[in-house]
């Protein structure tokens, strides 16, 4: 049974009220019978009923107003019943009224209040003494004797002493038992704390194992796919090897043919080299002859030049003859004029003048004919000179071309010699290729045999990998089972009160849900201080809007502690100093395991900011989920940062919108100097959850 102080107070008050009511009923029945018998007067009976029931009803009213667990009720019993007891002791004519106190004494044992018993005992003794004195003063015939008074007083004192000793014994016994229980409880609490820490560690370890199982299953699947691809590639390779073997045989055959053709080419090239040498010799002779022709043409050109000079001289002489003929003709004309002037004496001179004139005219005609012939000869000489000049140009051009051809033929001869040498080398190489081809054919046969062995090995490896994958899946299922069991254990620990507000630390994320826990608005903030009955946090906000606290509103608190979710219902929220909020909780939280989300492989580069080292490392993302992620880095400093916080900035990951992934490192694996680091995020990220779901579906 769970101890609840208020519940035990309520139970004690209920039992005391019931006993008081039974005593009042019994006494009321007894006094009613006495009234009927006539032993009591009506006024006394009415007064008795009032002092008997009014205090009782006042006590009931106090319980209604203050609650059934009110500590005032025992004081009401002491005062109210004390008034009733005083009335009966001081007004009764019987010696037994002192015994009315015993039910109340027994009833007060329920409260285990020694001070209350002492007060009641002192008042009871005073009332007994006052009743004895009153009976002596009034001279009542029914007054008790001294011996009876002493007996009553002794019984009352012994009763209170016994009750006091009993309560004291109960208190000591309860104290000893409580001390023992507390010691045991301390051990239990310590054990539970260890179990809680161990459970948290187990959950973390199981989370790590589950993540590794996820990664191993994914790796096994990749290996299976790779083995399938390798098998298919091997089949293709085997086909290509067989095809290559056939092609190698064909190449071997063609190499033989090419070798024979090259032999023929060598022979033809050797012939070409000889022909090129002969052609080169003949071309050299042609060049020599052309050179001689060019030299002769030059001499002809010189001769024509001399002829042209002589021709010019003839033309000049002919011009002189023409001039002489003109002068002779002029002299003949003058002679004729003089002969005519001389008359008959000058006839003979006139005949001579006529002959001279005729001779001059003939000379002139001959000179003109000579000049005409010379003009035609000059024209012919010009044409000949032009033709010879053009011929000389062509001869020079031909000589240049022949020289170039001679050089080309020389080069061809040299190249032919080189080609012949190269072809000899190629022939030797082809012979080596032929030998290599034969070796290649043998090697291809061996490769085919090795590929057949590889096929068998790949088939075995494929089967083994499938078995490994099934084992990973079985391990994953068992890990999930263990995780569920430990999760239920943690939930039971939380229900048992072993988890509470003391587990919360500064910097943890907090969600305040306004209204219905499942459908209300969720506001987020961060813990800044932890109190005994709650936390102090920044202003809870949703989409930038601050929470507006409504008096009497319904609020729920959720805090992620390690791998668990603490939930308190109906929390009290009030504005604290400095713009912060005080969130008070009552009782123990409901503890739930955080959800498990699917992981998606990632390959983006990232920058890791180690808060404890105040430095940044380069790395590459491995995978991510809605509440965790893993990255790889070769920075050796990271290996000692387990259980510390890091911030990771992922490149080319639009979901984060430039924000960092913040989480605590829960595992670090060393793979030949590359460290695989697994982190748990401080809160679930639904944007990443949706992104992973969409991409895994694709």
C-alpha cells in the first residue's frame, strides 16, 4: 500500500468521528431510558443532549469545511468531548461518570499525539478533583468517599499513563520501524537509482545496438545487393572472357595474316627504296640537264641582247642613209633648178641631177624598205626576247620545283629507309605479339577456370551474407524486445516515484501544452533553473508567439530527460522574474520511452563544433533520424567526448534551413582511425521525420 499522509489523516478522523458518534449514541440511549424511568428531569436531559451532540456536530462541520484530513479535528474532540465530560462529571449523581473518558482516551491513540494526551490527562484529573470537591461542598448524599476518590483518581492517572506509555511505545516502535524502513528505503532508493542509471545506460546501450543493428542490416542489405550485382557482373565478365577468348583466337589468326602481309610490305618497301634511289639519281640528272639548259638560255639571252644592240646600230646607220638620201634629193633638186636657170648649158647638168634624184629616190625607197624590215625584225626580236624571258622564268621555276622534288625524293628515300627499318621492327613485334597471344589464350583459359571458382565462392558468400542478414534481423528484434522491457521498467520506476523533477537539468528542452494534452497547442522553451517543486524556464513560445497564461487554464509539462519523456498533467504556470516563467509540478511524472524513428543514410559533408573543446572538426554524415544522427570524422580529439554535447552544421541539407544539429554523443566507434559518432538529439524534429519518410519511400 502506498503511504499517503493525507489519506491516513482522513482515515484517523473518520474512525475517531465514528467512535465519538457511537459513544454519544450509547450515552443518549442510556439517558433517554433514565428519563423514561423518571430518574432524570427533562431540563437536565435537554442540557445533556446539547453538550453531547453539539460538539460532535461542530466537529463534523469542521471536517466539511477544512477537509477530512484537517488536523483541527483532534483538538475539536479534546475540547468538545471535554466539555461534555465536564458536564457529566460535575452534574451526575453517580460515581461512574469518570469512566466516560476511557472511550475518548482509546480514540485519541489513533493520533499518537503525546502532548494531547498529557493535556487531556491534566484536565481530566482536575475535573475529577473538582467533582469530588463539589460533592463535598454541596454535601451531596451520593458523594464518593475518600477511598473511592483515590481509586477514581488512581484509575484515571494510570489510564493516562498507560495510554501515554502505549503511544510512546507505538511512536518508538514506529520510529524504529520507520528508521529501519528508511534505511531499507535508502538502500532500495540507492539500488533503484543504480537501476535507473543502469536502465538509462541500458537504454542508451540498446539504442546504440539498435542503431548499429540498423546500420549493420543496411550494410548487410548493401552487401547482398552488391553480391547480386557482383554475380551478375561476374556472369557478364565470364561472357566477356569467353568472347575475349574467341576474339583472341581470331586475333591470333589475324596476327598470322598480318605478319605475312607485313613480310610482303617489307619486300615492296625494299623495292620502293631501290626505285626511289634510282628515281633520285635520274632526277638528279634531270636537274643537271635543266641547269645546263638554264645556263644556255642565259647565253642566248646575252646574245639576243647583243643582237638588239647591233640592231639599234643598224637602225641608226639606216637613219643616216635616209638623211643622206634626203640631202642628195635636195641637192638634185637644187641642181635641176640651177640647170633650168642655165638653160641649154645646163641640160647635161640637169640630166645628171635627174639621175642623182632618181638614185636618191631609189636609195630612199630602199632605206624605207630596210627600215620596214628592221621594224619587223625589231618586233620579232622583242617577241623572241619576251619568249626567251618567259622561258627563262619557267626554267627557273621548273628548276626550283625540280630542286624541291629532288629534296622530297631524298626525304622519301630516307623515309622509305626508315619505314623499312620500322616495318622490320613491327615484324619482330608482331612475332612477339603472336607469342604473347598464345600466352594470352592460355591465360584466358586459366582466368575462366578462376572465374568459375569465384562464381562458386560468390554464391557461398551470397548465402552466408543472407544468413548474416537474418541474424542481424533477429538481433534487431531481440534488441527491440529488450528495449521495450527496459522501457516498461523505466515507466514503472517513474510511476513508483523514483523519477522526478530532480532529474531535470539546466538546458533541457521543455514543452508546455495548453489545453487538451493530445490536441492542445505546444509551446517550447529551455530550462534555466530547477526548484524543489518545479522549474524556471524562458517564455514558452510557438511560432514566435509567447504563451499567454490564463488563470485556471489547463497546462501540461513534457521534458525530455536522456532517452525518456517526463510528463506532468495539470501543472501551475506563473510569470517569474526577468521575463521567465515558474512551472510548478505536483507528484511524480508519467515516464515514457522516446519514440524510435527510421534512419536514413546520408553522405553530405559537415562541420562538427565540439562545445567542450571549443574547436571545429570536418566530417561526413552517416545517417539521420527525427531524434538522432551519426557522423564520421578522422579528428582523433573526438574519441574522448562521449556524453558531451556537439553542434553539427550539415552542408546542402535544406531541411535545417541553416540551423545546427545539436545532440549528446552516446557512442563512438573507431574504424582504423575513422571515428563513427552517434548522437541523440535534445528533442524530436518532425521536419526531419517527414523528410526521412519521403526519401525512404522514394
